[in-house]
């Protein structure tokens, strides 16, 4: 007999690893905003989640987060190289 309010689908064994979700979210958001900050965070969160993946679900999310984190860092390096080849960075305000 099951107790009131608990269901077998909501057991703790079927939950996805939070670090894997954080890695994936940081990787996706890093494609558009703050890629130099969120890219390394996605890599670190993904690596921690991959180590924890034996006990929890989310190994695929963690791997995707690591890949997106690497893409974020590479994208930042490409944008930095393009900006440097165009004469560097300058802030021009005024008319």
C-alpha cells in the first residue's frame, strides 16, 4: 500500500542531475550572452555532473553542456580575433 501523496514516478532515483541541467543552461545562454563567463562554467558543471552521472540521470545533458561550453569559449576567441584584426576595441560616444 502506498502512502498518500507519494507516487513511484516522483522517486528520487528518476530525477535528473541539477549540475547537468546547469551545465546545459550555461552552455545555451553562453552562445548569446557572456560566453567567456558562461562557457567555462558550463564545462566545469558538466565535468562535475559526468562524475556524478553514475548515481543520477543526466549524463547526456552534461556531455552536451561540456560541448556547448567549449563552443562558447571558441566563439569568444574568434570574436576577439576579429575585433583585434579590425583595429582593436574602441568606445566612441558623441557626435
